[in-house]
């Protein structure tokens, strides 16, 4: 069974077409990079997978079932600006908030919940900062909190929205190695990123998206410059193509 199946997906936002006839699959064990220019629909696609927005046509199946909001099989790491960092909570409380849907509004976290949070903090190397207020964290530490928050659900599918933006190189390497490990642990990982070199180097597959899927394949199979010019709207002499070939 596929971890994720998307069939003939159309999405409009504000009366404007954003995604058209998107078709893609994702299997456990894959780390897939979703690449495209700003406005290509990458974040919209992630939100459609999470069933957070309405679709005009098509369907999204998560482990063979229609996607629905709050589905526990999916861990989601949003862009950092989408989280309220000035809220007075600690690192471990922020990570625990990722389990709120599973715990329920009127229940307190149990031993298993705290164990899951502890394991997630270990994976992102933040155990020593678990009591620190999130407002005191650096940008890299905040990104690791969001990753831990998603991992606290022990998801089989992990969606990452620009996880490397604004991070220093050590944090990028730490998270990059973690994402590779998660895929090797039989999870399905789908990541949007503008870091083309990292995507070509780390991902088992790349999906080029601009409103629709332009190409889908292994990095070594996507050497045709025309695919990249169609996706990013650049000329045949763009430095982008030199960058991709070098990677």
C-alpha cells in the first residue's frame, strides 16, 4: 500500500487556480524533494494532503484512506513564522502541543505522551533545553522544536515545509541527516525546499512542481534543462541550471 496517493488534484484559492491535475505517489522509505518557484503551489499541496483546505477536484489517500484533518499518521513541520514563538511555554510543552489532537482537550498527558516527547527531543538534540522558554531560542533551535513537535506523533508520513530556510550549516546538516535517517526507518518524507543542492544530494526522488507536476524522478534522471526552465521560468543560460548540473 502506498503511504500517499494524490490523483487528479485541483485546488483554487480566492477564485484563482493554484494546483491543476496533480498526480503523485509517495512510498515509505522515500525522502522526496518538492521543488518549484515561489507561488508554484508547494505549501498549498502540503495543506491539501493535510485536508486543511478544500479541493476542487481529485482525491488524496493517506495509507489507502481519504485524508482528513488531524490524521495521526502525518507529522507536519510548518515554516517557522507560522508558530507563535512569544507564547509563554517551554520547549517540551511546545513539543507536547503536537500531540494535543491525540490526547484530547480535557485530558492531561500521560506517561506515554511524555516518553514520546522525550524521544523526539533526543532525535533533534534538544533534551538539554527542554525547560527553556521557546521565546529564548535561536532560529535553528526553533526549527528543531518544530521537527520534534511533528516527531512526537511517531508519524509514518512527515511533511516538511522549507525546513532549511535561514539555518546555519551545522543545523542544516543535523536536520538533513535526521530526515535521511527517518526515511531509512521506513517513513515517507516529503520536503519542500529552495536548497536545490541539498535536495539533489539527499533526496531519493525530486518532484518539479509549478501548478502541475512538471517532472518526477530520481535526481540523476532529471538532467534535461528544459524541465527546469519550464518549472522555474528561467532562461537556458540561468545559473540555476549550472547549479543543478554541478550538484
